[in-house]
């Protein structure tokens, strides 16, 4: 799962689309673990994600990655390669 892991408890990032986090489930989505941040700039604007599985070990994450200060909201697109070993490591 990829989402903005922001519960609003930090006033500096409340209502912001940051951080962008990833987690995995080993029980068909009942629980989630190995939560890791992919992007965490407090002024980041991370949204509109897409995942493409290259093979069982590797996937590509595409997402908008603008910056609120620079007003580049949807103008920046990042592609990030994620490896299963990294995802499952503690």
C-alpha cells in the first residue's frame, strides 16, 4: 500500500500530502507492517500514485512529487524503483 501517512498530529504538516509511505501486508490486507517513508519533505506534495510490478522482486512507483513552496504541485513526476528485500526488511 502507498499512502500519505499523515494523521494531522504534526501542525507543520497538517493537511499536507506528505509523507508518502509504503507498507506491506502478509494477511491479505487485514494488517500492515514494515511502514517506510519514500518521500518526507514537509513541503512535499505527494499524490496520484501508480505501481507497476516488474517481477515478483521489483516494482516501480510513479507519483506526483511537487513542492508547496515552489508551487509545483502536479508539475513533478517521480519514478522510484522499489525492491522486495527493502520492503520486507525491518
